[in-house]
C-alpha cells in the first residue's frame, strides 16, 4: 500500500505472512521464481555480510580519481606518465613513491571485489581453468573419434553442438578467476573458447581421419569438412534464433513475476558474451584457412557462413540479446594481434603439408624394377580393408609399387636410428628411397615449404 514503510522489520513481517499462507504448489513455484520471503532472506544475509566486511581493514591497492573536466584528466596523466618527470616536478606520493597513473576502464566494467587479489593467485586460478579446458578438449575429441567411426555427419553435428555448449562451461571456469575488469575477464574467456573451438573444429578431424582416406569419397577428410561447415551453418544459427531461454523468461517467468521490477528483468534478453561471438567468427575462418589447399570450396562456404552469422547476430542484437557493459577494444585488439597472425601461419604450414603429402595413398613407385610374369594378370583387391573389392590389372612390365610413408607429421627412424628431417615439407626431406613427388609437386612444395618457414618466423617475432 502507498506509504508503507519498507524497513527490514516491515519487510520481514510481510515475508513471514506470505510464507505462512503458502501451499505446496506455491512453495514449488518459489523455487523457480523467488518471492518476497526468499528476497528478504537474501537481503538479510547480504546486509550481515556487508556489516562484517565493513569491520575489516585492507591495504589500499587502487585509487580511482574523478575529474571535473577531461582536460584536467589528460594533464594529470601526462605529468604522471613518466616517473622521472614526476620526480623532477616533485609529484611523489609522500615525497617517496612515484604513482602509476593510467586511464581506467568504464566504471561499470570494474570488478571491485577482485582488485586486491594477488598476481600469484590470479596466475594459479588461470592455470587451473586452462588445464580444465585442455581436459575438456581431450574428452570431446575422444567422443568425436568414437562417433566419427560410426557416421561422419553425426560427428560433424557433434562438433557443432560442442562448440555451442562449451561457452557455458567456459563461463563457469572463468567465474572462478579473479580479474580487475570485465575486459580482462572477457579476454580470458575468449582464450578458452577460442582454444576449444579451434582445436575441436579444425585440428581434431585432421588427427582422427586416416591419412589414406584424406581424399576418399566416404569417411574422407573432404566430406567431413563439408559436413562440418553444413553443421556450423545450420546448428549454431538455429539454436541462436530459437532463443529457448529467452522465450521461457518472457512467456513463462515474466507473467508469474511478483513485482513490476521482476517482470521487467525477465524482458532484459539473453545474456551474450562478446568473447563467444568473436570465437564463433574466428573458428569458421580458421577452418577455411586450415583446409583451403585441399578443399578450396571451404573459402566459399566460409563466406556463406559468415554472411548468415552476420544477419543472425544482427537480429539477436536488436531483438533478443541483453545489453552488455562497455568493454572497450581489448578483445578486438587481442584477436587482431594473435588470432589473425596465427591463422595465416596455420594456413601456410597446413597448405605446405597437404601439397607435399599428395596423393595421400602411401604408395611409392620404383621405376627401376618391374613386376615380372609371376604377378601379372587380373587381381581382386580390397585396398581399404572395408569389403569394397576392386579389380586391378597388372602387366609384367608394370613398375613395382611399394608402401612408403607420405605423411610428414608421422616421424619415424631411418636406418641410422636417427629421426628423419620433416620440416620444412619439401622434396629434399622425403625419406631416401621412398620419394613420391612429381617434378611439378617438387616446385610447388619448395615454394610453400619456405613460405611456411617465413610465416613461422614472422609469427614468432610478432
């Protein structure tokens, strides 16, 4: 009623009265949509916690200063930017310490509760959460390997679904970390999601696919790449447009809210992470660059995927997403500084690898030796041991073919028990006596191999 006091005692009395008249169904609904009794209990706990924290004293580690004008702020930042200048002008704290002054992030991005956390503690937390991310990558890769042996399309949709679900797990991990600002928290989340999605999307299928099946029509790498693009285009955007959580909040929680403010909160929209949106774009771009040498259509599919993602994100930004705090350009700078050089380097190295490994059959030819009469004739063979027999005609004058290793990533020892040189992926680094490259392939791999070395050196420098 108008004029009713909202002090703690009055609220506690109203909450007790409501709780006394609740029935079983109302108690169950309170678990989904907290009412006045639950909110008052939380208010009491928070007030007690605030009173307890106010009794403690902590050393000051950060001081935030506000200015009347931007000109005054710039003047102070300029004068305190160099400790020598500050000392010369006598601008020392208590005549001893030169203060480190810098322009802070937006006020709504400061994480006040984490400002006093020590660097060692932050480093330990980030190490543990990164380790958990690596474990998640290994578990998902194992599941994808099992599903891939059964059906390529299902494994592609499994990868796409894992890419959609991992940001939730990554956010839970990042919540255990201490960060001074939301920008650094988003950057940490970006790293975890990017690491998971890049490995899960591009690297895993390269590892789990048999080398001899790279160019196969079925269960081959090309078909998996196409299926993966199809799954990324369909699955990710369909889940985003469905906005299941947003519909539940607007159409189920909002009508059952206990107050106008609670109902308004139900219409805020779905929470979105800027780091997740960046990695959603970069994983598709990395997938295209990783396989563009053996599947050039990946660049076209990448353009289609990014085009659809743009309009999907545009719709979500205007209709379903919650407003985000002003995070600044840190994530974009981080992505531009590290991702794009890494993606270009990966493209150079993998293009060199695929050009050098062609034709992906692990068969070499000995032109100096022929088959002879003992093996001439027509034979029924099963090259992939999958029950699919093929007819093979052999002449007595046919050169001898033998098994060799064309996969540069599979190191092995030579006759002198030394590891063969495998990088750069050029004709000179083929195993002696097991050469398979043609003359044109020699020329192309020579160029790509040293280009890959150049990209690696530039990436290490940058």
